[in-house]
C-alpha cells in the first residue's frame, strides 16, 4: 500500500506542471518518481497497480475543472461533478498503467532499456488516449513542457513526441539517482540536456508581415447567464458595445463560441422561423462597417420534416455587413454529455441530460476545413474542445493562414481556461500557424505561429483585443507528416533499446 500511495502522490506532483500552476519541473520529477517505482516493482500486477494509481492522482487533480461544469446543470446535483472527475480518472489511468506494464515487461532487466521503452510506450498510449472512444486528449505530458525549451521540438515531432522526450528527461533523472556510476546513464542525461539547449535554435523560416486588423471580443458572460431566459438583449448589447465603432480600415471581428444563442440558420419551413434567423443575422451585422467581416459562434436548427427541430450544429458563421452568411463551419469533434447524450433513451429515463441546455443533440460536421473569406483569405476553424487534438486541426489539402478557435470556457472554473490556452499554443507551434481565441469569460488571446501569446485578456474580465493578424510560417515538418513523426520516434526508441541489448550481449560473449 505504501508504494501505491507514493504512486498516487507522484501523479499529483506531475499534474502541477500544467496550468494554472505551471511548474513544469514538477512534472518531470513526478514522472521520474513513477519510473523509479515501476522499475523496482516486483511483479506485473504491482507494476500495473502503481501505474494506475499514478494516473488516478494525475488526472483527478489535473481535470478538477470538470466538476465545475455540473454546477450549471440544475437537473444534476453539484456533487455529481466530483464523481464524474473520479470516474473519468479511473478510466484514463488505464493508459499510464499500460505504458508502465509494457516497459516493465520488456525492460525491467536494464535501467536504460526500461527508460527507452517507457518513453516509446508513453507516446503510443497517450495517442491511444486521444483516439479511443472519441478520445480525450486533454493535458498530454508534452503540454506541461511549454516554455521549457523542449516545447520547441513540437514543430518537428509533435506534442506526443515532446511527451516522449519528457519521459526520457524524467528517466535520466531516475537513472542518475539509482545508477550514478553508469557511464551510459550520463550519456542519456547529456543527450536530453543537449536537446533542450539545441531545440530553440531549430528555428523555422521567418514569417511575413502582419495582416488585417482584428478585434477579439470577450464579453465576460458567465454560464449562469448565457442561456437564461430574457438575457438575449443584454448579451447582444455587451457584444455590440465591446465590438467598438467601425472605422475606415476593414477589420476582422471575432466573437466567442455560441455568442448568439438564437439560431442564425433554421431549416424549418415556417416563415416565422426563417425571418427570426434573418433578424438575428442582421442584428449581428449591425456592428460592422461596409467592408468588415464578423466570425461568430452560433447554432443552426436542423429539421428532417421541415416542421420541428430534430438536431442542431455548433457552428462558426462568417457574416458580412449586409447580414449575409458568407460561410459556415460546423464543429466536428463533439463533447459527450456536453453536446450530445450517448444512449439518450436509457440515460434520459435515469434523469440525466446534457450539460448544455436543449432537448436535441448536436450533429457533427465533416472535420477540419479551410474557408476562403474576404479580407483575411484562408481560415481554419476549431471550435472549443477541437483544438486539443494534435494532428487533427488543419485540412491537410488546404492549409489555412490562421486558425480561429472560438470557445466557451465559462464552464470550467479557474483551471480549465489556462489549460485550454496552453493546448492552443501547442497547436500553433506544431502547425506553424497563428491561433486566435475568443471566449465569453476568458482566456481570449492572439497566439503567434511560434506559440507565443502576443495579447490576452484575463479570466473573468470583459474587454477587447485590438491587434494585427499574425502571419503564418511555412508548413512545419509536423504539419506535413502529422502523428507519423511521434510514432517514428517511438520506433527509434524501441530500436535503440534492442541495439543496446545486442551490444551488451556481444560484450558478454567477449
């Protein structure tokens, strides 16, 4: 039990490297402790238990913001949120346990081989966590290493590759502590340090000039008010005021996810609903100058028979000065229990409902796409949660000039918004593209193609950001090859472990 408790504690420590605490050396130390506990485990059963309890502690602390979402759903008790956090963590902990088991099974006889195999297994299991059962890619280990120098490897090997390098770093610390006199231990530690020193100098080609003027609006409208009956006028008035007065220079105006809660498009055939949607579009366009462009979150009501709403889409609308919809992007990676209710007939009978209000589920869009728009050219879109999925945020056949990531982080307390921002920064680094974020309560930001936050608005602060659209950089290696790169890194690590075994065997024969 002592070792399980230490594993749980190591998971808690490792979670402190993520925002809002942001002490990335603690993540390295937490994983170093985990590896030491696994390497010295007496059996596979003990190994799996230690890896699993690490994951339980790690995810329970890191994902505590999920509990806050339940406080906005009157149909569910608030305490159920903490039950959800723990249950999710019990499932997610399977992936660290799997990485631990693989490394122990094939590497327990040698410390260096163990570390190489653990790093390879971590890359694969972290990708699996982001993929299986629609995936939950929140807080991969590499994101904790933002601003650590190792983050500069993201354009070359992606976030999961950076996670693997983080495991090598942690493993080097473990080996230094456990096998101080082994020369190859120092070689591994020296290699990781060299990667940290060299990474910032692996610069890509310089970006071009800044683009069109942009204005990002953060209205500071909390979840408790957003869907409240009768709040629509106050909501729009705040958006209108913060949007400012149009000038002579055309500008791009950016509003958050679901900034407009009434439908901007409605497939019902009744003229009343068509006119209502048209009025919403025209009201939104009233803040625009003649050559301005508005990108706003909104919804589309869909209907099979033309009479009743059967589903909806969580969308971003490009609206011109006349109130005309120039383009629309529909969110593809939907949030279970947030935007649709799995097994709805069964769960509805149990009294459960979606965390977002509404009796119909959202339909998923086709996936990452690039829309060609006036004023700004090629635009990519990722709505809220979609931005966390490494290698899945850009249309590979039509690379955009920037990504717009409208989001609603008003659900997620103090921990969720800075973690979400950190993951958007990693996408900017990986793809070499600027990311623009507009959220109701923060953190809205302008992120350049190197992952730097150029401008931001604090959490729970109303305001607007006036800036120029940052330029893109040429496509990174990761932008061209995607998650093939971290998998290649994992294969190289396995090959290095096997090569080490052969060298050791030859030495014994001599």
